[in-house]
């Protein structure tokens, strides 16, 4: 995401973790703490603050909400190239970014 947001990756990570720690909504109608507990990690947010911990859908959705942007994730593991769309809970999106996912790390689709 740092490619698109022009911020240090750790700053972005901390903003996302702060957002989650404050209990801000990830998805409309769902309690954020309950969503994080589904992961099974005892202290999800503190684990996610570690730069060696990979983010996923929860962090992408939180980023959408923080920066009012949509994120399209293209699954490049096979030829179907399925796209998953993330939109902010406010439905106010001022930009759209695209990431490619190969099963592990997310990479920006640079245009």
C-alpha cells in the first residue's frame, strides 16, 4: 500500500493497527473485536504491529476505511484471475488501487 499512499510502510501499519485497536468498524454491522477474535490470535493488533506479520483482508478493509479508497485484489494464482473488491464502510471512495495476490504477499499493480 505504501506505493499508492506514499507513506512509510510501518506508519501505514501503525495507522491500521490504531484503527483496529480503537474498535472502529471493519465491516458495517459487525463488531470489530469479534471479527479480530475469529482469527484466534490472542492479541491480534499487537501481533499485526510486527513488520514480519503479513496483513490480509482485515487490514485491507481497514485501509479502505481510513483512506476512503477502494481496493481491488486480483488473485493471480490461476488463470481465472478472480477479483475481490474492498470498499469503505462509508461508501465514499476517492480513489481505487489494485493489488495482486499470489497466495502470500500482496503486490501493487503499477500502471
